C-alpha cells in the first residue's frame, strides 16, 4: 500500500479566479491528492461540473486498476484485495519534517485556513493565529509568508499551551509555487494483457514487498521502455501500453487452515526462522502434495479467469492478446497448467498430418492401409475422398458407415489412437505425476514467460529425460525461459530438447544497445589470452620441428615444412577453438534447432550480470533470483516479443537479438 507521503506527491489543481476587493486576483485551488494526475479532460468535466452529484461519481484511476469513490474520499483496488487509501481534496499544504514533500491538511482544517485567509485578504489584517487539531500553531504573517509551529509543552503538562517555539514549517496555499511535477498518467490504449504469477512466500523481492508492488515496478519499467524503444510506433499511435496484473495464490493456500496445523507441530526455538520456512519454503512441498497442489492450481486458474472476465468488462473495446508470466515456483505452476490444457481436435489432426507425404493426403492414407495390410480398402477411402487428416478424425461409427468390417475397423482405430498418444502425450504424461485435476483457462495465451524458473529441474526429478522436439504447449505458441546467471533456482530447458549438442543460452542484449563494459573487457582479455597462447604454441612447434628436422636440401625442407603445417593446421583447429570465449559472449548462431516449444526459436535467455555482481557470485545469488521485477533487459524482451506478434518492432534492433 502506498505510504501517505507518496500519495501527497501527486497533486493537481483547478483554479477558479476570484476578485479581490483591492483589485488583485486571488486563485482558489481545488487539489486532488493522488487522483487528478490520472484524470482525462472528460473526467474533470464530470467531477467539477456544478450540477453533478458527487456521491454517484466513481472515477477509475491508475490505468483503471483503482476506483476513486469521491463521496467517501477513498481509493479502492479493482483487481486485487487491498486496504482502501484516503483521497483528499484541499488547498493548503505544509512541508514535512523528514523530506521536502508538501503534505495536505485535512479538508476540514483547510476550510478553516481558507476562511481565515480570505478574511485577512479582505480586511488587510494579518498575523492571524490558528490552532490545528494536533494543537499546533499556524500563523499567517502575509500572503507570501505563512508558517507552522510544533507545540512545545511546559513543565506542567496539565496547563500547557501551544507556543511558537520549535522549528517552523512552510505553509503553502495551492500548488502554484510548489515545485512538483504532475505525471500525465498512463496511455489509455491497452495493446496486450499479461497475468503475472508469483513464486513461494508472500514476499517477492529482497525488500519483502508483495506481488502487487513488484508488478507495479515491472509495469513502470515497461512504460519507460516503451518511451525509449518504441517511440516511432507511439508517435504513429500504433503502441499504447501493456497491462500487467498480479495473480496471488499464496493467501488462498494459507487460508485453508494449514498454518494452524503447522503451528501445533512447530518447535518453539528459532521462532522467526521456523515461521519464515513455514510461510515460504514449504510452498514447494505443498505443490508436490496432491491435496494442496489441487488448491494451488485451482486458485491460479480461477483467479486468472476471474481477472480476464473483469478486465474485459471494464475494457469492452480491448482486442489484444493475453500472455502469462511466472516467477520461480509460479512458472512451474503455469507450465503444468499449460501442458494439461485440452487440445483442439484440429490441432491433433495437424500433428498427425505433419509427416504426410508431400504428394498428397490420399497417398498418406494408402501408406497407412498398406502398413496395416488393408490395401484392399484403398478404393473405398478414395471414393469417400478420405485424406490423412480426415482419417484421424474418424470414429468407429464413421468407419462402420463406410462398410469396413469389424476387424479392419479395430486395426485402423488402434493405429489412430496410438499415433495420437505418441504425438500429443509424449511429454504430458510424466509431467503430471502429482495427482490433480488441472482446470482449463478461458483463453489461449500468446506467450509464456518464465523468470528464474526451476521447470527444468522439476521435469528431471519427475523422470523426464528428454522433451520431444516436436512437442509444443497445446494452447500457447511461445515460451521464453529468462534467468540471471547467478540465480540458484533457475535451470535451462534447451539441453532437455537437444541433449546431444552443447551450446550456450542466448545472451540478453542490454537495453541501451551494447554489452556491459566489464563483459566486453572480459571477452577482450579472453580473446587476447587465446591469441597469445596460440602464437606461443605455434612458435614452439616451429622451433621443435627445425631442431628435429633431418638434413635435406633447403628447398625440399621448406616445401615439406609447408605441407606439414598445412596438414597440421586443420588438426589443431578444434584445440584452438576450444580455448575461445564462451558462445554466450558471442553472437549466437541461428542454425540451432531447439524444437517447436517456442515455435522453433531459442528458449533460454540469460541476463548480463552487473559489474559489482561479478566480484562474488555467491554474495549476489539471492539478489539474482529476485532481480527480474526491476530489470530493464527482462522487460524489454517481454515487450519486444509481445509487440512482434503484432508486427511492431523496436526503433533500432539491439545487437545480438533475434
């Protein structure tokens, strides 16, 4: 929940000039704290129109994620549970003690200050003293000098009265002379919706913030990345923004009463550590329990479906796609959900027809019938114009109507079922060792992003040694596994698809368009050491050959040496290549086939560590697992892939990106 100070930074005003009896003009300001910075022109007309009943006005703010109830003077969250925050409309502010932020007085006391100010201006009588509800003194010396004094009690607390002692604070009327930048708010156009699922525990980063606060940071970074890298598309009104909504499952899991059961058996020693383990680490064990796994997957799926319905209700003109993102254990939950989504029958047929002969679908059916020793029925299938795709849609009733006897029918149906299981269930069966009924989503995600994900480790523990290169998520075409190089929880996916080939992950480009300086220096030093080593070995080899060479004529020796070096060159080439810098530092070859899990594109993407992180990997391991919420490189990859599905690219392609 935003602090009071952060609310008071966000100000707006609507001046209404009033005539001063002395001829000067006085500005009367109406200031909405934390609300009006988001208002459009139409909303301002609704709020400040004279005949509008304010008790009926509910104004959406913060991109539609909050509603402001003007009569109750509070702001409530729309998509998640959050304590309502106070909203003030006032004209008077004072500067806080700990910082330079101006804080508004309460509306009732602001009215008293405004009344005293107007009397002083009208009658020309200043040096007015007012006592605030906290027994603090405000003195109006003149229109430009108004101060606020802390009360200082005398020795006798029973008869103490406020005095003007203590450090005075500046008092301001309106925001005209307050140096505050009022943000213009978020773009109204929403191009894409992303649901973000958290990992273990209620805290999602090293500052122990909730998923709502971390997703707020992620969203703010995305807005800055859009302005920096999609400026041309914004100017052409092709790009608005991407909405990120958090999905919380931890509170639902721990509201089942399991915490009470754990409390009974928890030892009293090291209480804080045990409480932390019960609240965070045990979430991994809960997910591997059939009872609580069902609770978790039901919560995640139902919450995403609820958010999707509510979002469409509040944004009826939304035509964009939906993607999902998961951090840590949240990515595993989403992966299991996606692998257990029901398949479209047409998709199954397309999988079966991928291996059909290029000469036509009917010949594919002939091959199948010949394989099943049923060639005598080829004419019947040709008469019915039955191709391979239609064959995989056939039921026993269809085959019976075609006049095929029982025996051949059983052979054909067995072949269809075996091929479908091979194509579709090659990976899905071992993934779901935890017995659970996985619910279905109301939409088909465009892309699945995994941040710091242990999916690869869990698949290996479940007994999956290899992912079929032809496998893809049933309802989701894209999959990106993004991780920090020092993240202790993250594991790769690509080696499970291509186990016989060793290659490095894709190095995620820096959002400013180049590698970090320390990585470039490391790459240069590595290349220099390899070159020095190769030159030294070459010199030693030439010296040794000249020392051990038998006495022959000079021309013959020279030709023999040249031929020997020419033959030795290719043989030594693999050794020199083995000493070259890692492939992650170089541009990745696009020829690597990592299967269809991400549509044939690369899956594993590694972030560039910061210079300070390279000094000690263990020291920054925890930070590496929690760094994704404020990572510009991560956010930029998410935006790039989302908008690429809409045919919108970056203003300037980043080096090393696909």
